[in-house]
């Protein structure tokens, strides 16, 4: 793995609880931390509270976006991010329970900060309230992206997905995909779920965008973890894109594209995957955790899908419910900040 990655910083990010609508502590930390970095970095906010950063002066910029909020509501005062050889998870010694660190999308925030450290010319945006329907990116100042080559978001579970379309909408051009050459880096093209880059495309983003798997698993649950080698793999791909994809990669949404979600079959398969990870989940649990991902679904839709899953995989599910174990069981502002908008 890349020994230059600051794993202590990642654990600091995990320690800051930032549920949707309550990202102020995270925002304060990021502004302070970014101000401490070397280089010419201009910071600003928009009216909604999203954070914008520009490093250096260039004709065109790579651009990284990430969201600040997390789904998990449980975060004990003694929360600690525990780092093993290859896994990081959250734990409360007082309650003797694991707690989700908000890897979705603090891993993306982490990658964005690491790029600010490494590169001389870069644009970064940190959005609020993605988990409640991309509220922050819905209020984005689109003029910020006019001189960007492309936009990268690291907000996908797992270790091998390069999201190039969401619903029936392409996010990027074939030229950009070919320049990335995802298979060489252990990634494959996939269709994704609602996140900020989709919203930016809906608002008229005219360059290519992608969303990349960044090493977190069991998202939106207390069992959420990060596999370090998989986050490191994401970091290598991001570096490759920034360093080797030096052109502007235009991409306009076509007339026949529309901003929808999966068809019914794809939705059910995605929810089946969640149930395979944790067979004890109920329809109400799934609604609480994922209704922003599938805004067309009501509570009764989730309950119906769970019931159908139990009927299809009844024996296997019952056995899993009795034997299931999680993976983890065995200040003062200075003049460096500028308001761009």
C-alpha cells in the first residue's frame, strides 16, 4: 500500500460525527485542516454551506467532490476508530458495541484531502446532505466547474466499480473511459445509485464524471468498515486519472437521457444484496437506511421485497438469521479563507 497515505487523518474523520444536517463540526475541522496545508489554496462557501477549494492557478483543473454527511445516528462519546492490519471499524468500549464510522463518504473526503496535499492544481468540493437526497449538490454553484477537465467522486462501496451511468443517464464520454482504462487498474464499468455527480449532471455539468469504489462495506449500518487495501486501490486509480487524463473530457447529457433510477428488477436485486449481507434486516430497517437511494419506494414496497426475499430464500435466510456474525466478530478565521461565491 501507499505509505504516504495518512491513516491517522482518516481515523480523525471517522471520529467526527456528521449526520445529515449536522455537519458543522466536520466543516469546521476541514476548514482548519485545509488552511494548515502548504500551497496557494483558496477556500469558500456557497449559501447552502458547501465548501469549495481551489489550489493553484491553471487553465483547467482536475476536480474531486465528496459529501460530508453520514447516515449513522449512534456515535458514543467514547467512539474510537480501531485500525487492524487491514480493516478500520468503529467501537465503543463502554457499550461493547461496534458503531459505523461513516466511511460513506468520509473515505471520499479523505481522498479529496490527500489530493489537495499532493497536487499543485486542483479543485475540490465538499457537499452537505447527500444522504437526504443530494440536497447540498442540488444547490451547487455550477460556475465553479466551468474550467474543470472532469469530476471524480469516491462514494461507492466495494473495490472494483467504476460508475459511468446512473439510471438511464450516462455520466461520462467514451473517450474518458478509454483514457482511464479501468480494467488495467482492476475496475469495471457499472451502473450506480443516486449521488452528487448525478445531481451535477442534472444541473448541467458539461464535463465527464465518474463515481469510484473506495473500500467501504456494509454501508449505512453499524457494521460499516473500511478495508485499507481497497481504499488504497481507489487512491491509486485517482492518482492515475489526475496525472494521465490531462485533457478536458466534454460530456453533455443526451436528449434521450433522463434522470431515473433502476427499473424494478434492478432495485429488488440491489435490496436483495443488502439482505444477503444482513438477513435480519426488516422492511422498516431498509426504509430508514435506503429510502433516499430509492425515493420511489414507500415503506410497504420495502416490506414487500423483504417478504418476497424470505419466500425465495426461506431456508437459507432462516439459517443465516440463527448463525449470522458480522465480519468483525471472529476557531479563529484567518485571511486564507475567501468567499468565492
